[in-house]
């Protein structure tokens, strides 16, 4: 079978499209005929050995897949060949087939297209866990989403609205601003594409823009960007606010912790992947809520770019260069 393989640490240019043996289903596993793969920021990190988990090489990136059950291994129940499913794992998805533990696989509705299914679980799972379990977002509160036009950002905007919050979306271009308004954001702030944390005038201006959009401040900040953008957001925080740490495509920020004292606010880490393993029952309940919201039409992945498997390295580069609007999906 064909797969996109990482054979040495490096960027997307180091990946090779090659043949590898088709997988067999071991005990407790299923083999999926992959139809679509969601591209997420961990795919950028994992091929450079900068992610929390480091699979042995060669490996295929891609931890979020949708497809059809090809076969099942010994001891698997509840799944049969031909089932339409999504699977969530660390890597292995950018291939024509993949073996995955059955516990990481769940059926999808017949009406859910494969590309939306592949773009669903990681982004909405992360954002739902962040807003519900880590921030305890309440109806009527204000939510500022940094990187709002990306996959997890769009999910945070939609879920924030579903939870009754007033949502301010922060993005880097007018094109992304138009897009995220169409996703339901109540207000939009366009921040500089490049920001120097030592430029005090620029960071102060951005903080004031965040405060103004929030009516004087914001209650919850969802930071999927990091870098120099984190401090201006923190300075716009209301008393007793919650700052959610999601990811760092702009770099790991330097945060003045005296602000947390002055505002009596929290900086809260969000590691959805670890949560799914540590608290599977709570995670399953959250996923059931997400499927109900999807069925009701209140959330829906916004897939803006499709790449064939042979060009999957370009899909990862597209995301790494922060060009993505909505979700990027590799089709097989």
C-alpha cells in the first residue's frame, strides 16, 4: 500500500511517498480502509520530533482518520467490516490502510461525509474539553479566541456560541475575518501577522483592541497561537478569568505572572489527548454531546482545502505556514 512516511526528523520536505506492507489486524485491533485524514498541528510537530509522543520510524503522520472497517482482529466486538468509522490515534493515518485499537474507533452517522468526519474529533474534542471542562464557560460570558480561523479556533467559536457565550474572534487577515464572521463570531479583531513582544506600543494597542471588543475585558481566552499574542490577550482578561493554553504555532510565550495575581485569573493547560486516555468515560460523554450538536446542525467542520494522499506533505506545509482557513483534509 502507499503511505506518506517520515524516515528522519524534519519538515514536510523530508517526507516520502512510498510503498509499505499492508497492516494486519492484531488482537483488539481493526484495519481501516482510509478515506480521509484530518491535518492537525501535531502533525507538524511530530515529524520534527517536537511532539509529546515520538513514534518509531518510519511512520506515517496523521492521527485523525475516517474510512471503512476492512477487517477486525480477535476479541473485537461492536464493529464489523463495512462499518463507516472515525479513528483517533497519534500517527499512521496518512496511508491507504491503518491498523488501530478498536477502542479508538467509533461509528459515524451515514449522513456524515468522510472529509467532515476526519475533521471532527480532534478539533471539536479539544475545544469542547477546553471550554467545558477546563474553563467552565458560562452563558453570558465573553470568550476571546486567538487563531479563530484555524481548525480548533473555528470549533471554539461554534462551541462558544452553542454554550451561550459572546465570542470575539481574533485572526490575522481580513479574509479570515470574513470567514469567521460567517461561522457565528459576534465580533472580530484583526491582529498583526507578525508581532514583536518587545514592541510595547503594538502589544498595548492589541490589548486595548481585545478589551474594547470584550466591552472592557474578556472572561475566557482560548489561545491557539501563543508567541507574542498571549500577553496582550492576558492583559485584556477580566477578574477571575481563565486563560486556556492550546498550542504555540507562533512560539512558546513569555508570560508576566504578576498579571495573574492582579486579575486573580487562571492560566489553564489543555491536553485533550491525555484526557481521553486518563478519563475515557468523561471523554465518551463529551463526544456524545458533540455528535448531538452535529446532528442538530449547531456545529459542522469547515473543510476549506483537500489534498490527495500523494500531496499530503503539501497539506502539512499549508498548515505549518498558517495559511489554513478552517480544516485541511487529505483524501485517499
